[in-house]
C-alpha cells in the first residue's frame, strides 16, 4: 500500500512538473507570449485544412475559409447546413494548439429557389465536357454558393479557359440574378 502511494506521489510530481514547464517552453520558443514559431502556425494551418475537409456534411454548395493568427483560428465562408457551421467550430477547437476559434461562417437562408438553382448549376457545370473532370475529385474544386438567387463560384481550376467556361455555364442557368466568378487558376 505504501509502495503504491509513493508511486502515485512520484507520478503526480512528474506530471505537475511537466504542466508547470509547458507554458514556459511555448513562450520561450517564440520570444514573447503573442508570437508563435512559423512552423507551428504552418502546422496549425495544415491541420485546420485537413479537419475541415473531413467534415461529413461539406459539399460543393459550401465554402469554408479560415485564417490562423497565432493560436486563434477565424472561420468564415458560407454553408447550407447549419450543422456544418457548428461541426467546423467543434473540430477546430479540438486541434492541439488552438486556443480560440472565431466562427464567422454564414448559414445560407433556406429557399426553394436557391435549392433549384444549386442543382441546375451543378448540372450545368459538372456535366459539361471539360469541366466534368472536376467532379471526379474527392472534394470537387468548384464550389457553387447560392444566396437569394445570386451565384458565386469559388475554388480552383487548372486554367483560365476552365475558369471562363465555368462562368459561362453558370450564367446560362435560368432564374439566376447574378453570377460572380471568384474561381482561382492554379499556378
């Protein structure tokens, strides 16, 4: 019994020593409490991106963005499903090193018109020869954001021709008020 008590006491002291020294190591590595090493920030960016891509309700009709500043992650973008907003915040909060999450993700309003436009836009873009290859990716790279009849295309395409073609196809869908083509071209 006394042997177990000694082992427990030693284990507890070791753990307390580790906990007490942890903040000093973090502060000492960066030079001041407000800064973190560049590799730590890069690691956080990679991990946040990885976790957001794994979200089960993330579709081509959602746009998730983030920014890492120190130990704070700011989430932004637009989602159709409100659960995705809370899930995104939840997975990011549990990433080691993240101390604060600012969730500025907008939940798009429910609308039968918007839902009809989403489906029509998806068909117009992803069923078109040349653009259809983007639909075969695990996470399709052209995202279609529809809000109150207005369409925004976000994501990445291989070349300027695909960017323009996606914009033309999106503009050809009936019932759309406007199309903003924010697709980026790979470098």
